[in-house]
C-alpha cells in the first residue's frame, strides 16, 4: 500500500498506508442501529469520543442522522443542533481529528467552521453535489461513499462500484477538490445484501484501479450477523475479522464502534503486512 498524505481542513494532514487508521463512530442520534440514544447528549458524546481516542482512534466521526434502513429523516437544523456542539467541544481539545458524517452541504460547511477536518458523505457527493465545494473551499478531507439506495444497480458488484464512484470523483474534481483530499468507501450495507457485501470483501483488490485509498465501514453491519448469527451488540469480533481481511487487501481507514478490539486486530494485520514486504536494500 503506497504512502499517502491525506490533506484535511485547518492545515492538518494524516499519513496513510503504512499503518491502519481507526475512525471511531460517534452517533449523536436517538435511533442509530447500534448505539442509538447512548450519546445523544453532548457531554456523553464528548466523553465517548475521549474514550475512543484513548483506545487508539485517530479520527472521531460525528453523525447526527441515522442512516439505517427505515430511519426517520430529520431536517438540517436538527442535524446541526446535534453535531455542532460536539464538534466544537472536540475541537477545543486541539488534538482530535474530527469527521462529520453528513450529506448536506450546509451542515458540512458549518461543521468545518466549528472545527471538523473531514466530511464523510454517505451519498458520495451525489445527493447534494455542493458538498464537494465545501471540501474545495475549506481544504477538508472528503470521503466519497458508494451507495445502492434510490437507484438501479449494475449486476456486477465491482462494476457498480466503479460506475458510482467514478461519478463521485468527477463531481469532486469539477468542484476543485484535490485528489489528495479524497478517500473512497465501498459502502458496506447500503442497499447491499449479505452476499454482495461478502463479494466486495473477497474482490476488494479489484477496486485498486480507482486510484484512491479506501475507508471501510463494516462495523456491526447486518451481513456480519447473517454470517455469525449474532445480534448487533455482539458483532465486534466479526467486525474485527472483516477489518483484518480488508486491511490485508489494501484498506487504510476503518470506521468502527469498538475501537480497542479493532486496534488489536489491525495491529496483527499490519505485522503480517510488514513481514510480507520485501526487505529494503
């Protein structure tokens, strides 16, 4: 995995490639599928973020609207009411790298103004393309995620990844986003059945020609329960197994709920990769 310096807002950068990077999930929502309601109060959310950072997360991803299937939609004002105080409090720490999980241009801009460094868009800049202009204007890192929602997918899972993500990259570039700001995400669980998710993992190396590093978010997803028979709260071991598999196939950033378990699992994956690299002369 070649080294890559991810350019972020507020003059920050994050080296990627040589070691796996963990992004901790911080849902400040009452209805997320895994931890809805647990961190809906700003003080509780900040305390959870501090726990994840202490366990080894380098990024905290703050989201104010549940993306689970069937979730009740909220408006931009409510989303901002939930996420902005948490982002401001984390930014006051001075050390955390903060991501905002939103597809809304307005929320993204306000979040970066509040201190966020990364915009993580589950619609790959195709729901509100202006979100790419926010990244261009602010220098924020931009995660472009694949989704199969609200459209007809191609029959081949990798072909559909290329078709969707190529368009997302075009939108970002046309808005003036530098390639060094962009990460891609295959969007595990977003209008994908268990077999599709597993096929993406098995064929993950075929995504390399897209030319960008990948963030992956398998954490506690339904397909892990399909394989293991575990309920949501008992899927962290299964998540860690997918993290290792994807790390060995080239993923660099891992968005997870259970930071400590994935930190250990990814340390093993990194050690394996270190031994697999040819010795330098």
